[in-house]
């Protein structure tokens, strides 16, 4: 078994103090020092305002940390919570770290090796899907996607539909073998309930192509948007009638392939729009579609409270999208970094006999780890923290 990689982050002065600690780690771990330039130069210069999350983004897989030691707990660098490993502060408490390593260098070295060996695991991770655009699954995040045991929600946008083909799908299918797959269907500028038949027809055509790909990848959920605009679609009944013409056969095709279609709330002012759309799809002889409650969208796009959204959608809930914001924009912050009531989310989920699929939506890789840490507010902390 190869020696784990341990990151040590701090200023030139702190790195000098840590020389004995680094010596104690020699042969037991591969050390990588990070921080601003000066004095004893770090292995990786991060500039005057170090950000460990950005360092992770640029880091080759073989140098990703098994554990991090913050050398100056009183002034930790940015991005500590954006790392996938146990994080320890040297000799003192640190608000952004998981635990404290002893001040004595040899004991600190032992704690770091133990932390790297134990790693950081979430026993509930198998319940969670992570959004990942199909192009990124095959592109910039391909090595990471292949090396991490996470369940993806594969995003199918218009770029993917127009630039990828059967060979790419076969490659994606190979990467996804053995994982629970959900898909996020294309939505940008699509209006399947448009009063213009050409616009509605083209929208459904794009969704049908994505549905074929979803089934080929073995998806069990397909998330769709209604494309509803309160200002444009003022007659809700007519909107739902038009929508159901395309959505009923779309949902039936997915259903026949073992994939349940769920409708996500976006710009709808309240749950009555989603409920009406579901009823119209069923009346048009579609299957029993469900809902995807996006708690971030409910917070920033709607004046309806989250408990009211929950009360209306919970009986048909197939999925939830979990992210946070300050109520002004769809920022996709990690849970706990905004105004979403995560205590309510935790209680609501605990009340269900059959929990929905849970999907987190970070928009870049280092944010993934901050999301998982934030999700601890709902699902609980990792099974163990080294020395914590």
C-alpha cells in the first residue's frame, strides 16, 4: 500500500515551525506543503490569499490529499471545507476543521497518518446523487468520475444533444455501470406548453431525444421542467392541456423503460401549477408522474413557504434537489450557506416511510465536498472523525 498524501497549509513561518513534523512524517506519508511564497518555499505556491479548493481543482489525482493539516488554526486558508479528506488543525481548535491534531510533532504526525488511513466517509452517500453534465462526465471530470463511487444525475443539455453520439453514450454507459443513475432533462429555453405549436413541438422533440439517451444509460429518474412563466401562461388550464399533449407520451416512454418522470419546481409561484400539470398528464393517459422538490428554487423563485411546498408535493415526491441561496438568486450554495430551513428539511425527510432520491447540485468539483459537509446538517456527520 502506497504512502498517503498529506497536505500541510500555512505561511512561511508556520512551515518553518513544522519542519520537525514533516520529518516525523518521512516514510509514512508523502507531504505537500501549500501556502504563500516566502522563507522555506512551499511545494505549491498558492499566492497571498491561498484557497485550498482551487488547489484541489488544479491537483492531479495522485497528489490529492488523504488528510490536511492547517498549521495556523487561528488564520486557516480559504477552501478547507472544499476538500474530500479529514481536515485537522495543529494544536488548537479551528472552526473550519474536523478535529485537532496534537501540538507535539511526533503525535501530530501519527494523527495525520491515522486520519489519512481512515479517510472521510459518509454512510448515507449511497442515498445521494450528484449532478454531473454528460459532457463533463466524458470530459474534464472523467478521471474523477471513474475514481469516485458516487451516483450521478447526468445533465443532458443542448450542447450534449448536438455534439455527442452513440460512441459517447457507450463510453458513458461503461463509466456508469453499477451506479444508480438519474438524469436531468434539457430545459434551457424549452417551452413544451407553448401556445405556438412549433415551439412546443420542438421542445418535446428535444426532450424525446434526451429520453432515449436516459433509457440507454439505465436511468431510474428523469427530472423535467415545465417551462412555465406566470406572465406568459396566464390560463393555467390551457397551459396544462397543451403541456400534457407532449408530456403524457414522454412520461409513458420513460415509464415503460423503468424510469419515473418527476417535475421540478422552478419559476412557478406555488405548487398548484405542478399539481395541475400532473393531473393533466394523467388525464391525457400518462403514467403517475411525481415531483422533484428543489428547495433552493422554492427559496429564491417563490413566495410560497417551504413547508407549504412540502405539504402539497410530499405525497408524490420522487426526488429532491438540495442546495442553498440567500433568497435573491439561484446561487447553488452548499446547504447551510443561505436561507433554506435545513432543520425543517431534515424533519420532513424523517417523516417519510420511503425517502425520495436526494440530489445535490454543486457547480464545480471542490464545491461537491462542501455540499457533502453541508448535507451533514440533514443526514448526519461522517461515521467517524479522526481524534474527534
